[in-house]
């Protein structure tokens, strides 16, 4: 059975909710679904998977530090070992998210991963210090979008169409 690996980082809960929605929907497909915190994901976890969903917040117009750390730790051990595998990205942002999505895509291009869908960016519109640091609640419409992506990714991995 093929494996879909979700790697996520979340400080205030938004990206975690997005990843959990994707993982929950993916479990309805005939694949093994693994969901790891970025801090715990290893090169071996990535190499053992057939497809990926990466979920992280955008912090200061960049990919979150913990997600970037995972990519830094795993980059060279995975180089030339993941070529052609599918991925999708989930970004939780205060207003834009495009720079974090671009940064993720640029790094994953080095692994020769194939982007299966445009990055799904959910904007929380948190703009004050208090709002940025507060726990996030992702709405049902956005969680449904994350679930659709998770189910589609898992189905494609299971069928080998990606």
C-alpha cells in the first residue's frame, strides 16, 4: 500500500487544523496516511513516502522556521531520491501567503517533486500583534477545501496517477 506523508508545523493552530482536515479526508482512501510534526520528520520518513502534503504558517513573509528547519535537515539526504513524487502545499497566512508558498515550491523543485495543485493558502487576516499570536480558528469552508485536497492527493497516490 502506498503512503501519503503530511508534514506540518503550527504555532497558533491554523496550519495544524488545515493539515488535520487534509489527513482526515485522506484516510478515506486506500493509502497509509502519516502525519508528522515538522520537528519530528526525518529524511527516512520522506524517502519512505509516495506523496506529500506540507502545511505551515507564513511567518514574517516566509515559510515558518520549523518547516524550513525540516527541509534544511532533510534536503541533502533526500536529494535525487524523491524525484517525480507528487506534493501539495497548505499555507496559513495573516494576509497573503504567496511568499511562503513560493519558498516551499522553490525548495521542493530542488527535490524534483511535482506540484499537483496550486498551494492552498488560507488567510486569517490577523494583522495586530494580539491577533497574530492568538489561537486561530479555520472556518468550515476553508477546512473543506483542505479536506478536498487531502482526499484528491490520497486518491491520486493510491491509483498511481501522479
